[in-house]
C-alpha cells in the first residue's frame, strides 16, 4: 500500500497531509527516514509519524462503548462480575479499555488495540477534557461551585480548574455537567465529596471531541474518520 494511503488509513490525516509530513521528514519506516512519497509499505513494515508507530485502519480497532452501570472496566475480573469485554465479545481483535469508569458509572468508554493511542489518551500532559453528567445529593451552593471550579483537594491531590454547569437544581438534588482534565481514580465522586455533595449518578458524555451522543447503553460503535483524525492531531501535539 502506498505510504500516504497507509498513513491516511490510520486516521492520522488526509493523503495530501501525509505527503507533506513525508516531505518534512516526519515519517520513518522500520526506523529509517523516508522522504519518498511513492514508497510502498510492505507487510511487516513499522511506520512512524512524528515518532509514533501508527497502525492502519485494517489492523487498528477503536470503538466507543456506552458502558452501563454494573460492569467492571477490566479485561477480566477475579470475582467473575460482568466486564465491559462482555459487551464487545464479537470483536475479534484484542482490544482493551482506555482508562477506567467505575462499576457504578455509565457512559463513554473507548476501547482499542492500539497501545500508543491508549497511552496518549491517558497521559496527563495532553490534559484531555472529560465531560461528565452527575446527579448529586442536595443543593450545590455557589460557594461549593466556586471551589470545584478552582480545584479541590481530593486527598493528596488538588484537582486543576474544572468547568461546571448546573443543569437543574431541585430541593434535594442537583444535576450538573462537569469537565475535568485529569483522570484520577474516582475523581468526580471525590471532588463532589470534598465539597460535601454525594454523587448519586454519574455518566461520562464526552472524551475530548468524542461524544457519546445517542449511542444506546450497552451498545458500541466504531470511531468515525473525523474522530480518528482528531486523535491523530492531539498525538502530534
Ligand atoms: N470519576 C469518577 O468518580 N468515576 C468515574 O467512573 C470516572 C470519573
């Protein structure tokens, strides 16, 4: 397969951009710089763009799952509880979840067989926005909202500024949407607990520009080309 087609099929960019990257010296095959646009990629060739190994679409699987509550985000569970892998059992490639959602959290979970992509998405330096919808117990006062926005101590770690929108306020519950930029264990639950509101329901609705949309609970879809290109953009910084 021609080099530019191979790069484009990994969702990194268009073929034209792939040619430009090749001319710029950003592409290596089997560790060697390749500037020849007509290069034919052979089976077994390892292609790197900007220092990262890429996988063409044929080998790479990136899916978006709407995880229901009551599933463990793990490839297997010693206690034999249902895992997210039970929901993607018909995918033959060896995919694994990127990051983790709690047993009781629902929503957007990415699964892939691309280790580099997984590392990129979870690496703190990229500060990828994760958007959650939460129902919390009680009223969320302005003072608490201000604290959450500024950053709160969740036990040895102060969260970076979060974005928070109150969607609905009732007498005994508040519905909010919150954007966080780290991925600490049980972060959103711990953030609300730190200001005195218990999270009752939690759903992740977006990871960066990848949106859960109308995907039904327990269902999955393949990422779109636009989503793959967006991930390619982030990984190139
Ligand atoms: N924050 C949490 O508290 N739980 C999740 O599952 C994800 C983020």
